[in-house]
């Protein structure tokens, strides 16, 4: 349980998280289901199946072997998350598209009136400039603001969909609209389309691929385990040893549902299944006939996408070649936990969240195309021989602003003013953004074009006038 002092350091949307009880109304949780994301017709099967929360276990290291106590934090959310217009006059996709993917806990035989809890919440986003698909998942016990017509209250994020479903007419659109609203208000993410699925069609989807060959590492192997999916299939003992395993639909689900070691390992199993299935989608060329693909699988999901809209995304998806980056707000940042377990006064187990870490992950997932494959060098021209300011700036650009590669290049001659130097013309937008964050007019950006492919795109020299951005 988080104490008072620790709780005071946790922030959500720029404020201290409350200690009050979560809203009591909660549906029966039921068994956990493997969240297979059936999106073959959107993002080209970018997420046939996924987990309750993906855990990429990536620990960023801006300055290897060095850490600093704290980083500057902006109060506002990243504005580039929003994508109000996606095409130019010719219809060419120019802005990223954000797809909300929801997996609900629906057991065999259950009806649709319940407004189920969501066992999986994910945003899939594709950038037409970089041809990159990114998947961001949200831990289901994350403690957020729920925005309803009767006011705002705090509760788990997995109650958002059911709240909208029950309070706004009992439709899937009402539930997804509620969750989309809460994602926007808590994280600044604009949703363009949504998908909702349960898991009754999962076996068929994996079997339609001919099963998948999963290379299971030792830490994710599953010993003898009694598995019962509560369907007409009788329970049995299953096991999945290290190495190559051919899994049909039934066994892919069973492998992904094993959780007797930890939820983190369970998520990694689901991620492994998803990645393997996606590779097979592209290997079998299933995107070459998208209409047949739609006809075969669209009944397994509910979505606001039309066939025409889905077909419009296929050429872009094919250009990605199935390249995906996967992120989770459950991941730590530089060994600092993003989620902290907490018990409310009402006895609810929730996850408080570190605002700085969440902002970092949002910056990583929704990075501007202008920043892609860029390198920024930070030099210390302050002259105090400890370079703390230069390194803090590097962490700010990497953590808060999401620039892909930022490194400390050492000391420079002492100078009175902080400077921004552009070396690659293609990175002018990034240079101008950095200058704006530093309080430097765009007209003051120096231009020293370099043909060195290994050199930085932009160099920032911290001078005597340096002030912490956002401070």
C-alpha cells in the first residue's frame, strides 16, 4: 500500500491522485481471456490478437550508467496526439490514424446487455509518414477520471466502457464513446475509429492461419497445467515447453492465459502469440485479397469502420510490412515504475500512475514524423564542469518530447547564449520545435549543413542563459 508521502508524489493529468474509494459498482470479473485483437482488415492484421496490457520491457537509457534525480515535466499533454484531418485534397493519408481496440470479458452464453468490464484496452496508431504501426496498451486497473453526464469520479479504466454502455442507451457505440472520451480527457489521445470484440471466434482465427509456430523462451514456458475454457470442450492438462511449439487456436489461447507465475509473464506470452500470428498473416499474403478477408472475419468484431474505410487503409498497411512497435503504460521508465499498486479507502486494488512516465510513453508512441530517425547532440557550454544542465536537457528531449535519439556529446567552449544548430535540412521542423521549447526564436537557428551520415541532425549547446524548458 502506498503511504501518504509516496502518494503525494504520484500525479495524474498534472494533479495528485485522490485516496478516496473507487466507485463500488463493478460487474463480476469472470475469468481472464486472452485478448486476441481481430484487426485483419484494419492495419492489415496488425493485431490479430493481443493482451490485456502489453509489456515490452524496454528500459530506455539516454545516458548509460548515469541517472539524474527527476526531469522537467510539462503540464500540458502532447498536442501532436490529435489527428483532426487524415487526408489531403487528393485523399492521400497525411496524418496518423488512431484505432481504439477493446476486448470485453464475455463468457460463452452471456448476453450483451451487461456492458462488460474491458479486459483489454489498446490504441493502435499508424503514421503514414514513417509507415510505422505502434500499439499502446492500458493496464485495466489504472485509476483514472471517468467523465459522465452526472459528473466526474475516479475509478479503474476498465469500468469506463461499461459505464457508457449502461448510462447512455445500452449500445456498443455508447460504451466506446465513453472510453474514447476518457482517453482524451486523461491522456490527450483522439480516437478516429473503434473495434470491440469478445473471444468466441479466437480459435477459428488462429486455426484459419493453420496454427502458429511459437518459439517459447524458457522464462515463458508453461508446465503441466489444468486448463478449462468453460466452453463445450472438456478441460485437460496442457504444457508448453521451451523451444518451438506449434499451437492451434485452442492451445494459443491456453498458452496466453497461463498466469500462475505473474501477470507480466502472461502479457509477454500474449505478445509473443500476437507477433507470431502477424508474421504469418504477412507471410501468407492475406492482404492481397482484402475483400475476401473482410467477408471472412468482420463478423468476429463490432466496429464503426465501413468496408470502404477499411479497404482505404490496406495499401498503407502493406507498406509497413508488418513492422510494429509495442508499448504499455505498465512499463517502467529507466527502472522507475509507471504503475504503483494502491488500495483505496473502500478496499479497491487500483494502479496509481506516475505522470512523468506516462507522458514519456505517450511521446514515444505518438512521436511526430518529423522526428523519426533523428539524432540530437547536446553539448555543455555552461562551463561548470558537471554538465548537469546539458544532461537534464537531454532527458527532457528524450523523455518528455519523445525524440528518438538524444545523446550527450561532451563539453563545448563556454558561451553566453544557448544555441541550436541545424545540420540536416530535412530536420528543420525538429530544430524549430527544439528552439521553441528552449525559448529561442526560429530566426536564431544556426545552419551548418553536414554530409556526415553518422553526425547529429541538430546540435544544442547549453549556454550561460540556459533555463529548464517548461520550468
